[in-house]
C-alpha cells in the first residue's frame, strides 16, 4: 500500500513515491504511463506501491520521458548497491558530493588517505578478488575528493593501532605516515589520534564514516565482510553520537601530529 511507504527510511520507497509524483506531475494516468513504457498497468501500480522494484532499464526510460536528468537511474543504482552489498558504488558517489567527512578508523589508514604503496600492500592481504582494480577504484575515490575546486571539511580520528600496525615494508609505512602529515596541513583537514592509554571505549567495534551530502548526514559502517550505508535518521544519529564520544577522548591536533612524527621514527 502507498500509505505504508516511508521515503525517509528506504531508497526503494523513495523511488516508488517519486514515480507516482512524477506521473501525476505530468498528468498521466497509470494506463497512459504503461503504454508509453510498453508494460502492463499492473507493473506501474506495483512500482508505485513498492511491491515491484524499478529496474535500471525502466529507470533510464523514465528519466528520458520526464527529463529528470538521471534521477531515477541514480536512485536505482544507489538502492541496488545497498541491497547487494556493492557498497562501494554508493559510498564513492556520496564521498564525491559530500561537503563534510567525519571518519573513525581502528587499524588501517582510511582509504581516502592511503598512498598507492600502502593501499596495494593492504589490498593484497585482504579479500579483494582483483587487487589492482580495487587500487584503481581507491585512487579514483581520492581524486574525486581531493581534486575538487573546494576541499570539503574532513575530520579524522585514528586509533593508536593505525600508527603501530605495519602494512608492507618500513619504507611504505614511513611514506604513509608522511602522507598523513601532508594531508593534515591542508585547509579544512583535521587528523587526531586516540591514544592507547584511553583504554576501552565505544569505537572498538569497528570503523565508520559520516558524510554530509546536500545538508543531510548519512553514515557508513565499515563491517569486516560487508559495508553498510545508513540513511535512516535514527541510525545516522547513533553513529554521530558515537563519533562525538570518541572525539571527546581524542588527542588535540598539535600533540596528534607529534604522535604521527614519533611513529615515523620507529620505522627505520
């Protein structure tokens, strides 16, 4: 039922509501839209009720029909990415548009900050089917964020283990930590460290990101086997509260930079 749809909690519900809204905006009946798309009237009804999911092919047809500039194609791509576990597609698209990034990382340097050598070493011991292709995608994500005319606000908190965990050779680690110092000098970028002495805290269950896109926050939970994008406001708020609690414990900017410099000295 249309009344059961909640576009604030589901991308698929948003797509269903938007199909009906656009149809009515263009003063088309369900039968008329069905004829233009060469489908049954029941198919249109199922799309609008959220019973049947819009496919990529029909999304493109709707965009062409209503001149929506790729809106339905993008929505379907993002919704499919979330459902199938191809979270990278949706995450990269949001990263490219975000005006603010907040990240918490437990063991590895965040992908957006990794040098090619560090990323390659990490990917080769991970679960990537094609490490070279995964590296290309990671570097493309970096370029989409750092090559923009206006750099977004980026705040990162690194667990102490990120600096202590060797990835690749000592030269790779030195180069990676030097890259962190370089990025930390950029305007709008903040890199802080959570020291070991803090002890137990709420961030021990894994890394995550918060992105501000079009004045709305979304979250990404970087699970070990399958990342998950979160659009539900309640879920996003819980992640934001967690980030604030970790931030309260993190070392300030100046001392954090000194910690990174001292860590570099250990990789000789």
